[in-house]
C-alpha cells in the first residue's frame, strides 16, 4: 500500500505543475477525406515547448492515433492524415512538453475524455465570392462551443499602429481604421494574429480574432475581408473566436478586416491588420518533410552500483504527392539478447487506398483478438471502401536461451522429465503471429469484418524453455452508424483454441478419442498440424460448450448533450488470445456510461455503472464473485478569472455470496487438527477525489494554485467476525496536495508544492508521508539559456505489522540548464542527487546517496 501511495502522490504533484497555456484555434468543421491542418503555440511569457503532438480518433474507436507536430518559429504545425477523416466526426486533443518538464494540453482539462470535435463534411463547390462593396450578407450561424475555448487563447494587448508604418494599400483601403487600432478590450474585436505588419509565410498565416463582448454584436452580420474581397464563407465563427486561414497568398502586403453590426443594427464595429507574406514560401505540400532526433546519456549510481545508459532516437514524416511516409526509431544500451527487445523501429508508406509498415507495428483489428500487440515484421492494408483487408506477420517474442544455475548438464528437450535436483532458468521461445482481417464497408455507415489470428511458439528456438504454445482465434465484428454518427451500434465476437504444450506434437484422431473418451473429431489432427497442433493439452477440445467464447455488444448515443454508452460483454474462462494477452477472462456483465455537458460546456457530469460476474463459468471450485462499480463525477470550468472545481466518487464492491466458515481436519501421526477455512468475501471500496484550480494575479504576479484531496477506504463487512489470527483487510488512505506556481517575470518562475499522505492497514500498520518541494527556472542571455533548480524533501514515519518503527527521509536535489541553440534545437545538462537517511528498525543498509547525471540533446527539422 505504501508504494502505491507514493506513486499516486508523485503523479498528482507532477500534474499540478502543468499550468502554461497552449494556444490553439479550435477547428469545428473540415472536409472529409482531406488532411486537416493543426496549428498551436505556447502563450507568450510561458515556458518553451520542446515537443508537441496531436491525438485523434473517431468517436467509436477505442483508442487514439497521434502525429508529431513540427516547429516553425513560435508556431507548431501538423496534419491529420486524410485516411482518418472519412467518418462524419473526429475527436482530437493536443499535448505539449515544455522545457521545464511539464505537460500542457488543449483542451486544458481532461482532454483524453473530453476532446475537441471536428465535424467532417462532404466536399462542397466553392461559393461565389463577394466584395466589401456588396451588401452585408448573413454569415453562418456560429456552432455551439464544444470545449472551454475562451480559456484556450491567451489574449494580449495590442499597441496602436504607428502612422508612419502604414502601407500604401492600407492607407488607401482603410487608413483610419489602422491608425486608430484600439488597445485591449476597448474594441469588440481583438485581433490575436497576425501581429501588425508581421512578416510570415503563406502556409503559416492565420487571421484570428477574439470577440470581447458577445452580447454586443449580431453574429449574423459578421463579415471578413481580405484585400477588400469578402471571404466570410471560408471563416470559422464561434461564440468567442473567429478564424480565417487563406490559402496560396501571393508575396507582398495584404489587409485583413472584420466588421459587424450591433444587435439593433444601428452601429457598426470593425478592426483590421496588415501583414506581409514573404517571397520565400514553405515547401509545397507535395514534398513536405519534418524530422526529430534526440540523444540521452545518463550515468546512474544506485545502491553503490554505477551504470552508464545511452538512449537515442528520432522520427520523420512527410508526404510526396498522395503518398505519406513516416519512420521512428528508439535505441538504448539496455537492449540485450538475454531479454526481450527494448529497441524500437519502423518505416511506413501510406496512401488513401493502400499502405505498408515494416519493423515494429501495433495492429488493431478486433478488441477481443488483436489490439495493440507489438509485432516485429510487416503489416499492410488495402482500403477500397466496399472491400478492405488488413494483414500482419511477424515476431511477438524473440527467443532467449535458458541457462543452468546448478546441477549437471543434461541433454533433455522440452516436454521430457527433468530430474528434480536440476535447477535452471527458463528461456522463452520465439513466437510468431499471423493475422488477417477482411472487411466490407468503409465504416462511415457500415462495416462487417472477420479477423483470423494465429500465434505459435517455435519449440526448437531455445533450450530449457517453458512449454511452447499454439493458438488460433477467429471472430467477426460489425459496426452500424446512423443519424450522422449520433447512433453507433457495435458488436464483437471471438472463439479460441489453444494447445498449451506442442513439444510432443499432434495426436491422431484415435488417440484423441482414447484420451478424452467422449470426443470424436470429424478429421484427423495429424492432417492439419500445420494449422493447429491438437493433443491432450488442447483447450477446449470441444468448442460447443462455449467456455472459449467471447463477445461484446454495445450502443453509443449522442443526443441532448449526453454521450451515452450501454453494453454487455462475456469472456469465457477458456478463451485465450496470445495476440491480446492482457484481456481479462472468466467475466461477464453489463456496463453503462453517460456524460452530460451543461451551461455551454462549463459543467460536465458523468455517471457510470458496471455489474460483472467474475468466475461465472464455474470451471473450478471457487465461488462466483459479484462485482459492482459506481462512478460519479462533476467538473466545473467557469472560464478565465474564476476557479475550476471538480469531484469524483467511486464505489466498488466484491461479494462471493459465502456466509459460513468451512472447516477441515488434518492428521499427522496420532494428532488431528481442525483447520478453519474462511473464504468469505464481502468488501466495499470507496474513493473520493476533490480538486480546485485557480489562475489569478497577486501583487501583479501571475499565480496558479491547485489543491487536491484524495481519500480511499476499504471495509470488510466480516472483519469483526473473523478469527483473531486473520489479518484485517481494512485499508484507508488520504492524500492532500497543494501546488503554487508564480510567474514573477517572463523570465522567472517558481513552484511551491506540499503533500501529506496517511495510510492505515487494519489496526496494526500505519504509514505517513510528508513532502515539501520548491523549484525555480530562469531565462537569461537573450532567452537562449534556462537555468533550473529543484529541492524536494520526503519524510516517512509509522509502524509495520510487526510493530517495528519506520523512520525514513529522502532529500532530492536537481540542478541544470538548457541551452536553446535555435528554435527546436536544444541541449540540456542536469544533475540529480538523492540523499537517503533511514533510521527504521528494519534498515540493514544504513544511510546512502544515489545520483543521476544526464546530458540530453534534441533537434527538430
């Protein structure tokens, strides 16, 4: 319990540091089957971003894909590939790693569960363009906001344009507007980008405007002009942010203007800005390329053992014409033939209709059969809409030789008896996977797929290995999408056959009958051992009993600001997929989840319920366990200047229905003892989490405060009725967290953190942790170097079950600097010292000091 509490404490404290603003103009609609350009930056005065990624998926997909964004000055750009935009709706969020090792996101709060959304529309013919001389047309009605967009843009004051700096074109078109450009909130339209007379490139230019008073204007009268031409139909208009991204602007000066009428149509508002497009344009989209490399050299001294670790890697991506290509590699000195591979690499070529990946692939065909398993080999796909196929072949486990630790070398093979006195280390067999999934339908409205997966160990690949296995899994999946993706029906099913030891080979049809008695196969297994080896370890030998079946049926509804999911799943006790080894088996039941958005997405509520039966198949003597879980959460994001609040309550119960204590007798010699067997389970676990976050100014300094309280307790309803020798199962834990980040100047930031954790196991064991931390970072030398320092002290006290005292203290010191050689190009050096002072009764090592020194280099292209 103590280790879990420490991990939880560290994770929560780390999260409290993520306070910088990631600025991104949300995209609300885009064309189907086209790349979607994503642009973002870090708010002025905040820390620098060293890496930024976009995660995206369709609402019915169980997990996200991601791409790395490329840095272009202060702007980060990336394209969501067209192959993922064939549906009617796309969810996405952005994450950025800052140079102070914190992570910021858009949306700012809970982006994984509450992402931004893009409505994907069919390609429409170009609308007729009008001029500013035309009568003001009605602009599209702004869609309702999906996320807290008013918090996504860091507004800043803009100075009036100097009269001498006006371009001839601006003076001719609207010189009065340029000369009287207002400061801050004195205008209903605050132009966020571009900066006045900014020099930029055509593909990086975005006209962004913040609406300062939404009640003052009539949104239907908003018009946007580029060099006097009305381009409103190309703009995205929301309640707070208006954006327009022109394409293929010629080199030279250009003027943007926005105008609108008030609600009574008696007064007009406008604002404008001039920008210069450079003649040196970015590379054409037909040959776009970006890359990223890094290296990390560490020297670690842990428990008086020193080790030098080298890590390096990189990635690249681009496209040429209609072909997208990408690659990634990760190399570490920790990779060794005596273990499974730690290095990773892959290269991919993708287009709208076909693609191929070599190296390490992570195919996702069917949740129950193959979902995210690493396969080192080759994967490909063919997508024709009405017919599609995915296929993968490669190695999932590499061979690692076993070794004798003691005893005499004995030339035995797998499956034969090894003498009891021989002690040896088991190796692993090489394991290979082949899977194919043909499907019918594009998935936009309907798709029916069938997945076949075969995984087999090679018995000859290693000596002294564990039992080699052979496994086949097959099953269908179907998806039906209705009412513009508001209704999604999805069903999956699969069945498996596994032979747990193939070292002795297959049995004949007669041998199977002799072994199992009542089983008569319609074929001879010896004729099909190249497909599956069947012998006495095969399970199930009779698939008609259903123990090796699995299915999951569900529906998703998106109506009235509610996202509702209801489903039922069952996974048999003998179901086994070596392509999805972490799936939970022998469980069935109902699940229900609902999330509601209220008050313009400022209030989120969530309720979920799960009722599962564990060990439902009763294949063993253990009783069936009833598992019930309730989740309630409420989160309030009122907007800038107000605190953010949230609370989550989880209740989980386990009950196996056993109410009586059983007994058994044990005889040894002339003595007989009665053994008490207490298998009763009736426990309830309650976890509560409350937080408050607030961004405010105090003494003209920006302050970000975060306060969390987390508590958990588990109660055994039979605790008072159990034998006195029975260890109590009652547990309780509480964690309090506080973090304050202050920005004294754009160059100096500090972080103050405090945490307190208390744990009680039964009535005998108690642990308490207290943590205090202080950190700072400072930019100097023309913002080319950032120095940082951190101190953290953790104290532990308490007693164990044996009533021995615990008295532990760890002081952590971190100091270093990062040099920004150029945008997207940095080198860091840091040192970490861990001073351990242990006065516990159980301490046999004494006091010691650990250290980690790190040199990190990174460059984006």
